[in-house]
C-alpha cells in the first residue's frame, strides 16, 4: 500500500476543516484534538463545500443548512445514505498519510 501525504499534521489548526483532493476526489481533513484527525469525503448531499463547515463538540456542521456529521465517523442522524464516507489515515513523522487506492476504488464504485 503506497500512502501519500495530505499535509503536515502540525500545520493543521485544531477544529479547522481543510479541503484536499486525492485522486481527483474531494476530501475534508480535520484535526480535532491533540492527535486526532479525520479524513472524510468532502461533498455532502446539499453542498460541495463541506470543508467550509465548522466543528463544534466533535461535530462537523455543513456551511449553509446546518446538517451535522460526527467528525470522526462521518455519521449523521439523517440516515446512512447521508453519511460522509470515512477514509483511513496514518500520522507518520508529522505527515498525515492516506491510501489513494482506497479513495479511488470507493469513488469509482460510488459512481457506478
Ligand atoms: S448542507 Fe451538507 S448535508 Fe446538508
């Protein structure tokens, strides 16, 4: 598995979602604690700019419509079909690493 970096952990501000593209797939990467990071799909049902949302109490709140997702899991109370896909990651030598193959294969299967 060849993981790639989406940025340096120490450059991420706590509770500030950041938009990242991997394999041309929009992601939102959030540092929400001293060592906690989440990597979620960056497009929700109503909005393409999840990364412009806010974090409050480990909840990612979408920009316009107040839809809420648990920042770690991507789960929302609105039902499974609305959840944001969570992707695996590692923090190694201050870099947040993701698996581009995992992201690409999930996105391709979603588009079928
Ligand atoms: S605004 Fe993002 S799911 Fe509704």
